[in-house]
């Protein structure tokens, strides 16, 4: 059975949203709860650290937000995060401490753990990105199946019905996604794994792996490329 539970993928001390993951098994279970969680959490945030901007938008006072960025709530941007030129946050988003949301990147219904980087032309929707996960330029999450059926998570010994029409990718801590890759609905990538550029990824990728293509997924070792 693939290791795809919350504890297998994420360091919960590295997110303001740790409470969102309590009493659940799989990370995608939080996706329908993000909206209400942000509103409840936002009202408890200290005013000396977070500024409330408009309806249900809280931005850390030491975060950097470009004047051309578009922010829609519910939204929390944590301390020392950077929201760059023309970023588009559609709402239901938690952006972690020190995270980078870059030029023309779009977010929707996501949790970005601390130090996540989605810095160049990324689309991240209905997804959870773990501590220090990084998506290369142009890489995206696809969150709806082409036949519009509900998303399944499939791997070695794993076939789990999510009950969700929209689910992008669950990236574990320290995952590296190469430029111009597409992560198909229901993708789960284990901690410390690396995805080659221009990849089309589907299903469960084990932790500590290098994904070269669908038929070549190798164990990550020192000196392996």
C-alpha cells in the first residue's frame, strides 16, 4: 500500500493550517473545508501581525504583495511571504510563511505550507503543497478529469475514491516539480521526490523517487539524475 496519508506527506508544524488536518486520514479531505477554516482562523489572528484587507483577507504586515497582484478572499498570507507581479489568488487560499507566489501564478482552493515556491506562471488549484515544495516555471495542477467523473487516487496497491469532482495534486514536503510539467487530477507525490521537466504525471509517486516518465520511476540516491 502506498504511503499517502497526511503524516506520510506533511510536517504539520510548518503551516498555519495545522488544525485543518486534524482527525483526517488523507490530505484531499481538507479541500471542501478550506473556505470555512480560513474565515474562522482569520478572525483569531493578532492585529499587530496581520492586517485585514477587505472581506475575509488577512495579510501579514511583513509580507510583500505587489500592487498588481489580485487578492480575493477568503485568504491568509502568512509572514514574510512574497506575492509577485500579476499573481492571481482567486480565494480559499492559505499562503505559508516565506512562500513565493510568482509572476502570473494563479491559486484557488489551496494550502501552501511554509517556504513553498510557485514562482513562475503556475496554476495550482484544489491542491496541497508541503513544506519547501517547489514547482518549476510553467508547471501546473490539472484539477478536473476530462470526462468530468469523480477523481480517484491510484497507485501500487492503492485505489481510493475521493468523492471529489475537483482535486489537483498533493505534493509532500520538499517535492521538486520540473518546468512545464502537468500533474493530473488525483496525483500524490511523496516527500523529497523529483519530477523531470515536461512530465505528465498521474497517480501516486513514492517518496524519495525520481520520476523520469511513466515507465521509469527510480529510487532517489546520491548521484542519481
